[in-house]
C-alpha cells in the first residue's frame, strides 16, 4: 500500500495532467455532441420552413391563376362597353349614306380594342401577381407570428380587402385612360390607311410595332393633359402618386397604415 502511495506521489503531476486531459476530452465530446444536435435541429427547422415556404408559394401561384381567370370576364365587359363595335355594324346593315365614315370608325375601334385587350390582360396578370405575392408574404409572416403566440397581425382580412380592391382602378379609370391613348395612336398610324388597301402580314406587323412604339414611348400626352413620365404599367394600373392614397382602395382611411404600405410596395414593384 505504501509503495502504491509512493508511486502516485512520484507521478502526481502526470496523473493530474492525464486527468485534466481526460476531463477535457470528455467536456469537448459533450460540447461537440450538443453542437451537432443543435446543427441537426437547425437544419431540420430550416428544411421544414423551406417546405412551408415552397407550399405557400405554390398555393399562392394557383390562387393567382384562378383569380386572373375570374377577373377576365369583368375586364372583357368593361372593354366591350367602352369600345362597342356592334352598334356600328348594326348601322351598316341599314345601308346609311355615311357608311364610309362608319367603316372608318369601325376600323379604328377594331384595332384599338384588339391592342387594348392585349395590354390590359397583361397588366391584369402582372398586377394581380404582384398584389397576391405581396399580400401572400404578409399572410405567411402572420401565420409564423401566430405560431409564436404573437397576436400582431399585419394583413388582417379588412386590410386584404382594402388592398385588393385597388384593382378596380385598372378596370375603371386606368382602362379608360389606356383606351384614350391607344385610340389616339391608332388614329394617327392607321387613320390615313384606305379601307380598300390590302395589307401583307409584314406590313401589318410594322403598323402594330409603330403603334406600340408610340404608346410605350409616350412621356407626355396633351390629349390626356398630364405628365406621363412614370412606368406605363404603373400609370394605368394604379392612380397617380400625387393623388391621395385614400382613393387607391375602397374605404381606405388615413389610419390604415398597413394598406398604404402595401400600396406603396406595389407601386415600387411595378415601377422597377
């Protein structure tokens, strides 16, 4: 027993270092296990969050497609009301004395309606996708907040209704302004074109390109009496930035800061 004690006493420092080494290895092992577990849990949480975001995005895109399809009849009806060619064709059936003038009007209206239909449909798709993706992002954040027991909703049902109702500008004043501009441009490009003149496909394409150039490059229009330096899409899809934001959504008041923020974000996206 004494010899063992003497042995331990002689090699005390070695045993201390060895014990410290073993203890350090044990502590490092536990720390490494903890970190590995934290990394695994973090990766699992990120994977779940990514899967949720992917599902939310795909669901939002399906909603966009269905909403666009549901809005097309309203757009078509608004377009047909403002560019009604049926009344002109009815007059032509009665063989009026001014049939040349009626045919000229029919020519302008037909081209205008076709071009406006393409522009307005594209604008409707773009605006709805921007709106639904923006509101979808806020809804996703709200759902995450609810999961964390945070009751501060940013996109309440009332805010969603106010924000999405701003689409009515495109179906109303925005469409009227677009029709006015396109009709004036069609008259300028095709007004002198004789009704008896036949057009080849390449000639028709050149006329359409010229109409597009004049419409999309237009910065000022004396006929509309206002500055048009902003984006073409934003100009017809949302009211002027100078106008009060209270007119951009149905029932909006000055206290609805969230709706105003959503509208400003939409404008920023459209003007890029």
